[in-house]
C-alpha cells in the first residue's frame, strides 16, 4: 500500500505556496527542491519514506514548491535564500511541524542550511544532496596535483567565504598548501 498524497496551499507574503504532503504520522521530514524543480522532484523518495498509516514507512513527508517555482510560480518576491528559508518555516508552522529532518537538493541544500540557521527550533537534522556549504578539497588534492580540481577547490573556497559571511554557519580556513577546510559553527551541521 502506498502512502497517501495530498496538496495544500500555504499563505505567505506575496501569495500561496503549493505544498505536497505524503504519508501520515510522526516524524515529519521537509524536502526542498533545487533551483528549477518543484516538490514533485522528490516524489520517488517521498513515496518510499512516507508512512502509509499501516505501519509501513516513517511519518509525514512535506515538499514545497519554492516561491517563483512550480505551483508557487505566481508568488511574488522578494526571492533569495533567506526568503525561501522563511517560507519553509511558514510551511512547517502552518502544518504544526517542528524538529524535522530537512533534506535539500542543490539550491535546496543552501535553503536548508539557512533554514537551520534562521529557525533552529524547526530543524533537527539536515541532509544535503549536492548542495549546501562547499566541501573542502581533500588533503593532497591541490591545484598543483590536479589542475582541473584545483580550480573547483578555489571556487569552493571563494563560495564558502561568501556563504560564511551571509549565514555565519561555516568559516573557511586556508591551509598552508592552498587547500580550504571548513570549521563548523552550527550544531545541526556538526551533529552535536
């Protein structure tokens, strides 16, 4: 038996966000799509994770269409990570969900991190899929060793520095070999 699915609209400044809800019960999980997606990008994951009310699956899975995308395409700005994070918090509040696992894909990973920073009472754990704060370049994987990866590492360091200034979650640490490392500054991200 598959988990039940329904759509609701949640009011936010500028309009109504489209939200897909799979399953029933606790715990709740919030899924945040990437830049060109919608909540339906998570359908296969949600169907396998959500509880069906008969002992199969694990609770309620919530996916929203971020403002300006999918069913929320008509919701006016402002746009940006902070607004998307606040919208996610509004969705969780409207559904009575707190202390949830938040999974973000690509840009949704950045939204998830900002959500954890701005609304820590709503987030228990983060799952970042190909998004979120940049990962450090592995030790020994420097521009001198692998020029193609070195450029990526340099871009990650620059992106990490910009991200740390806006969210205050990570601080980029430059190593003597030119590689970058990240120092965690948020308990959700550090697993504490």
